[in-house]
């Protein structure tokens, strides 16, 4: 089963790509992909035209928009379409769905959950697919929704903060489980798809639990760099970065005082970067490797910024926005960029297992 997600221009490329990657990861019988045959501009235009005077979307307008998208993209009525936008529903519902037409709001999540829209929307994608199979109409779904929150996907959540119980259980109550089973038996819901959906919700739950436990610890989690590939790990999580990004990260670890991005192109900094990169580089000759990392340091085609933003995303995907800030390379334009983590929380050993000294252990002001 394939689900097409159409987004408006205000849903950023990067975050959307991370959403698709994360959501599709554990799936076998279900696939979420960017909706075909319509540009972001076209989708955005259709949404804008449907807004009321306050710039919001009434329920009817949402289904009207999806109908228009379906028509313009020439998709069959049984194709599942999701509209993802930062334009809000007039009643502030963050998700609404009937049959094969669904809407999800991509904004304001971090006010309640210290996370971008990625995890909650991933959860909604999965839970909406299950609910779509449970009930045929929005009326019936609304009627059956639980006004008393019981940690079930059918809990009626009027506000974004109320969804956190659902996310924590990622489950259906016995009554709804019975309904899901009977709808599977009667052919309204594919068992494999339902299992896939629970798998996705489980993944979101685990990610959020990991972050919650993380926040309980008064000390920052130790960052370990070790082994042949000089991989980076936090307790219980690998931070996946390319060799170029790991080299850049190590460079900033070695400079607790910070370095201005324009100064990266200084010869002695480039020499250091080349050295660090060549330890991990897995393609090209030594000369090619030196050229590649020099290009990054000189920000050719905006490569430096791209890598820095991918490095930030790697930490954010593991820890959430707020906690990631301690580990990421940050700075104001024109000012030194640095990693705020005190270096006593870094365990770095080189390929031979020898400790690497990365500066003073106390705070740099
Ligand atoms: Zn229930």
C-alpha cells in the first residue's frame, strides 16, 4: 500500500526527507512517498485559495483541497492522500482524516514536545492509516473516539499536548483492538499494513522514551569516538555522520575556544582538517581527499553549511531539538563556531585506542 504525501512550501525539504526516511524505515507493506505530478507551488496555491479570512482551513476546505489535488494529479479515488502543511485547521485540529483523504498540521509541535513535527507526524501517519481501516466515515470515527484518554490511538486529543499519552503507549485499547481484528477479518483492513503501522508507532515511542530518560540525567551523556571508523556514539545511540562530517566535528572538538567559519580556510586549519579526514576517508586518493575537504572548508557551493546542518540534524534526530544544542557546532554569523559540551564528557580514543586530548575540561567563556 502506498500513501502519497503532498506538502505546502512551508514544510521544509530537509525535515520532510527525514520524516520519510524515518517513517519508511521499519515498513514492509506500506510506503510513504512524496505525492507525484504536482509541484509544491501548485499544492500551496490550492491551499491558499481554500483558506478562510483568517488564513486557516475549515474542515470542508481541507477535503476540498485534497479532492482538487486528486483531480489535478489524476489519482484514483482509492489512492491515500495526505496533505501536510503549516497552514492550520480553523478549529486547530492537528489531524483530520476520512477514507483516503487526510490532513496533518506540521507546526507548533515543539511547543509541547520539544520535537519538530517529524516524530508526531510519523505517528499520525501510522495511526490515521489504522483508523481509516477501522471506520468508514469521519462522523463514525468522531463518534467512536474516546473522550476519556486511555492511551489508545482512538483517544480524542483536542490539543497537541494531549497526544503525548497516545505516543507513550503507541497502542490500542482492548475495545479498539477487537474492532481492528474484526475489520481485518471482514477485509476492510490489511493485517500486514496494520502490523506495519504499529511498528512505526513503536519506533516513535522508543525515540521519545529515549529522549525522556535522557532529560532525567543531570549530567550530559558522554560522547564516545572510537574504533577504526572513529564512529560517534552517545549512550544507547550511534550518531550517524559521513567521514567528512566526523572530521569537521573532530576539528571543532579540538577547538573548544571556537573558530570562525571564514577562518577554516586558513592553511594550518586546512592541514588539520585534511589530517583528520584522511584517517576516515573511504574513497579517493590522498590528493583527492585533500581537495574534497579543502572544498568544504572553503565553503564551495555552500558545502560547509550543508555539512554543518546535516551534523546538527544527526544530533537532533537522536536527542530532539533542545538537548542536541549542547553537542552541535553552533555560532552566530561572523563569530566563532564551537561545540558547547564540556570536554570532560568526551571519550575520544584514536584507531590505536590511545586517548585523544581535546582541550581543557572546564567551561570556556
Ligand atoms: Zn480505544
